[in-house]
């Protein structure tokens, strides 16, 4: 059985990673002059409290080729077939650095095979990408069969999320200055998605928090098409930036409107949260297209 690895940007619960034997490469972030990631972690609630109450502005860095190689070298001590599902290349250079490291490893170790796939996903969208791979692996599919399915269906992984404002995304270079203006208007809440190239795009704006959450569910109705009609048992993933009640509101709306019963809700980790900010709620599901 092949080993599945992903990045900390997938925002999957530790219990899920452990249960399914998934490796996780940490992407570092810096807050208040301290670097967190591989050797040091911060409680996520404290992280959001520092952003919200103290105005702290964290920064992040990608996994460089040397770090990626070091991580892979640890994994190949026990696993010779590795499928790494990477954070969107549209948001980070981590994917290309992982590819370089994998090539070096395979040149040095002829018995090792590493496949790196660009998920074009973020947060628990990347987590959903991993979940589909886990299901296929556990059903007996080979690494090649799993990789092929993921590549063929990458555009079926749909993201929709809302933020309190776009300041954090603008500061990190994830959205344009023009788009960020939406986040400065009183009570205006933007809705965004991740496009076919894995970039963040503003797709709408509404007045008020409740309407912004309902906009996520409306977007799901628009995008899921026949996929969900034929796959009622699919798992819906929801992540949040210390906004659990709002995430549960979205879940309940989906349950009521579409009859879905399988959900995974988790907080947005600091690496993604550094850019999306407190109060973000994000919805991920399979649809006919992004």
C-alpha cells in the first residue's frame, strides 16, 4: 500500500491524519517574531486571538527544496511508494519545490517512487482531495490509478468561502488591491472561490454576515449539479477561522436544503489563517466544475 502525504495547508484534523496513516509536511509561519511549524506549534485559538485582539500580522513561507528533500528522506525509510498531494501552485511555490525534491530523491534511490500532484486546492479543499485519495487507496487502487483519477477530476473540487474582509488576503498578495476594496466597505462581506488555476477570485459581495453564509450554500446549489444528485453520501468539508457556530450554520443549511448527512468540520490552521484571517468560513464539495 502506498503512502499518502500532504501539507499542513490541508487543515485536516490530527485524528484523521493518524487514523489513515497520512503524512503531513508543515508549512512554517512567523508570528510576533517566532517561527512555528516543524518543531514548534501554537494553539490555533491563541493564534486567532492574537490576530483579532492584538492586531498581530503573521507571515508564511513555502517549503523550500532542501526542506522537502529532508521530509521525503524521512518517509522513504519506511515507504517506497509515496503520493504527495500538494497545496495549490496558484497560491504557493511549494508544489514546484516538492517536485524538485522528489526528482532528486528518485535519482539517488532507484527503489523509490514519488508522485507529486498539484491539488489546485486550499484548506479543506486540499483535505477533500486527500480524502478522495484515501478512499481509493483503501479500496485497493494503485498509486497510479489514484493519481490518474485525481488529475482527471481536479476541476470537480469546488471551493466557496467568505471572509470578514479582504485585508489579510491582500496583504499576502492573494487578491488584488481592487478586490480588497470590497473588504473595507461597512457590512459588505465578499464571497470567493478557487478558480481552475488554483487562484483566489472574488465572485460576489453581500451585505451582512448571515447573507454571506447563505451565499456559500447558494453557490453549492449552483455548482454541484448532477454530481451530488448521484453521490448523496459524499463528504462535505467545512473549515472556519475560529467561527464554529457559523460553520455549523452552513452545515445545517446544507443538510436541510440538499439532504446531505456526511460532514467534516475543522478549524483553518495558522498557515492558511494567516492569509484569510479570523471569521473566515469555507465550504468544499464535489461539483460538475469549479
